[in-house]
C-alpha cells in the first residue's frame, strides 16, 4: 500500500509529472532532519543533475510508488543500492562498483559532460574504485591536482547514465565518446 511511504524523494521532473518512466534509481543517505527517504529517481536523460537542479523535483515517495508499482518491493532496500533498467526493460540491482572516483573540475564545477573515462589502480585506504572521469578537453589542466576532485560515482552516473554498464570493467580499461556519441573502448 503506497500510503506506507509518506516521506519525500527526489525525482526527475519528467518522472514526477508522469511523462517518463524510471531508468535509474538509487538510495542515498537521507538528509538528516528532513523527511527524506534517500531515494533518487532518474529517467536517463538528465544532464548536469549535480550542477543544475531545475529538472529535479522533491515529491512524495508514495506518489512515485503509486505511479510505478513495480518498485514497491524495492523501496526498503539499503542505502547505496542502485537499480537500472536492463535491455528487457526490467529494473535490476547493480553490483557494487565502488563509491568514489576522481573527476576533472571541468565536469564537476562547469557542468561539462563526461567524454572519457579510465579505470586505474584504486588509491589504498580509501573508498576509491579507480574510475577517473574527464570531459576530454582538459589537456594539461589535469596536471594540477587542484583541478580534480574526489566524487561519488553515483553522482557521475546520475548525470551520465550511459556509463553504468561500463563500470564493472577491469583496471586499465578506458572509454571515450565516439562520433555517434556512444562510449567505445579504447584500451
């Protein structure tokens, strides 16, 4: 029964308005002192979620569950749980691929899209998964360590849902966006 979920969540405006379905959903740590469930829902077309919140809404979780009854059994999942639609259109749980990576400030501060990713050896004694995210325009900009920062991988995925299937790749793997605007493996 959806009345069991009176607390809030964050969803793409298109989902909140009933114009799109859920492509990606994850449970973040709820905001302390707020009626926040921690759930975040994306239709897969969002851009710059972490820079521009205009296409996101705070809505009642019960409204999202009512409009998407297939998620009712998923709502009690632990924090840091991620579900994404597979090729068959079914929401499936995504394995843990690490919580943090490194991203160029050109992506995090200026809202540029990720166009090059590579997986390096993770830093020891940290939640680093080894993924590095770049816009492809950095040049020598990344030679200065102050021009990159540690980021939550889920925040990068929220802005770039096409990355999700790539994140289980091995250390040493790299992808770049090709002329068809698709990620292709380059090593």
